[in-house]
């Protein structure tokens, strides 16, 4: 359930207004992700990402089932693609178990029974039966329609231009609210700064590109992901699929110079682009967060042959010529960087000041976690913030 739902349940007479700068709520992160309801295996024990992901996936699955929305309970195989990934497998198993995820260590035979196309070079994998896929656009549109029908005011094409305490400025004028929540995704840090927060973080967007298998008859029964490098905050190139059965491969994780830089040079603002370019050059020089390794891997993903060679460790029989001509999907990760710790921030960040709550770093699995996230923000922040 959304934050608006949680709030309505607790304050039935409250007036709720949602400002959205685009003409719909699916122009950015929520409309551009793979719709995977992650299990919670990846995230450090005790992190918000671990806790809210585990709770959130069950809530969203139940929502899809209750409302007859598309849900594929396909499960996920996590496959080692190198000797070092094989060493990581037991660590990831332990991490998942500590987070309360049901995860099994499976052998070659079971891997093939689950997904006949899986690569079994290292003879074992992790299997998470609870991972599912939904259509994120369908979920978001369903939620928005339901909220609008329940009397929540959804103001599309209405950007928040400024905030001061509980006062919010939009092109429609200034409104004074009892509580304000900034959940502006790629712009959340900017809105927070405009509201007067002294942020210790800088912003570093990453672009995730996906390619599609061009053969409409090509199918995968399961999601197939690599055992990731736990030193990098990315999951690695994997498979994804949609309700039509189309299969996608990706994403890349390319550091970029604009918050909405989906294609070419579009979406790059000059001042911010220069600042991001200088920041990246410095991080590469200092090899902050293993960025040089990441850059090397990313350079490989610029070509279809490079993506196909990453995939070869996961599934058999996919050649560069199988990829669709152009990119199938592009999303941008709302990542913040902590200059003091010299690290990409690896958890959700929630800050509160002057009656406003700011949600930063809503990176994956924020879509999976969103219903639990709403409940958490409501319980932990809004009751104390309410005037
Ligand atoms: C390539 C990729 C794949 C992913 N796959 C998954 C996945 O499979 N599963 C998963 O759980 N997560 C996934 N994620 C992460 C997930 O997409 C995001 O964590 C999630 O969508 C974030 O939601 P959000 O509401 O914070 O952001 P958004 O959906 O971007 O919403 C923020 C909204 O704020 C609006 N806005 C911005 N500024 C203003 C302003 N000034 N005034 C008014 N409105 C404003 C924007 O227009 C936008 O609609 C993926 C991310 C990427 C990049």
C-alpha cells in the first residue's frame, strides 16, 4: 500500500495531495524497472533494504493477487560465474538466511530441472523460490487510479519548485501542509536541499540499459542472476522477462552526467554535468569504491558481444546476433555518494527536518520494498512530524 493509503487509514479525514512533475507516475524509476520482487538476500543484515524488502515483497505479491494483476512466481537462480563468485556463494546463502529468506543450495541436476538453459559450469547455484515478477507500470497505474477514486488529489504536471518547512511551492501557488514527504526519486536530494537541508551527500546517477532477445519464441522459465561481487553495489547482468514472455538482458551500470540522461546527451544540465564529470574523474583516479573495476566492466557492456560474454556464464546459447537492434529499456538509479566515507551509499536514507520527511537513495529494491517502506515512514516519522 502507498503512503497515502497508510495515512488515510490512520487519518480518515485528512486531505492528501500528491504533486508529480510528469503527466503520469511511471515516467521514471517506477515505470522503468524490471518488476522483480526481490527476496532480500543481497542486503546487509539489519539494513533497511533487507528488512523492508522482505516485508515489502510479500505485501506487493498479496496486492497483485488480490487485484488480479500480473504476477509470475517464477523464482530465481543465482549462478556463480567465476571462482571468486563460487567463494561468495556460501556467504550470500548465510546473508539470505540471516535476513529470513528461504534459499536453497542446489546441484547441477536441480539447476537444469528448474531452468534447462542455465549454465552449470560450477555445478551449483542458489535457488530462491519466492522471487516473483510483476508489471511495475500496471501496479503503479492501479494504485494511482485507486487513490484518485478514494479522493486523494493527484496533481500531474505540477512540479514542486520549493519547500520551506511545511510550505510547498508549485506553479499553482503555495500550500501549507500538516506533513510533507519528499519522495522525488532522482530529484529527492535537490528538493531536500531546496528545503534547506544541509546534505552531506552528493548525487551520482547510474544508467541501466537492457537489451531484448529478438526471437519472440525464446523463453526462460526462471530469473537467472549471477552471484554478485559483494564489494560492488550492483547485481550484475542478468535476465528479466515481462507478461508477454519477452526476455531482456541487463542492466549496465554506467555512471552518467544527468539525472534524466536516458538517451544521447539529452537530460544533461551543463553545470551539474561538469560537476558530475569532475567528481567521476576524481573517483576514478582514487579508485573510490572499486570504480575502476566497474568502469572496466562497463566498457565491456558497451557492445552486444560484451553483454553476450557476461551472459555466457549464466545461460547457454545466446549470441550477440540474438539481441534486438536498439536498446529495449533504460532506467536511472537515484544513487547518492558519501564523500566523507568515500562510498556509494548502500541503504535507503530517510531524513527529517522542520516537519518534512525526505526519502533519499531510493535505489533497488525500493520498488519491491515500497509498501513496507510506506508503513515504516508512517510509523517512524510522520507521527512525530505531525503538528
Ligand atoms: C535499471 C533499473 C532496474 C530496476 N529494477 C528493479 C526491480 O526489478 N525491482 C525493484 O524492486 N527495484 C528495481 N529498481 C529500483 C526501482 O526502480 C526504484 O528504486 C524505485 O522505482 C524508486 O521509486 P521512487 O518512487 O523513489 O522514484 P520514481 O518512480 O522515480 O518516482 C519519483 C517521482 O517524483 C517525481 N518528481 C521528481 N522531482 C519532482 C518535483 N520537483 N516535483 C514533483 N514531482 C517530482 C518524478 O517525476 C517521479 O515520478 C530498478 C532500478 C533501475 C535503475
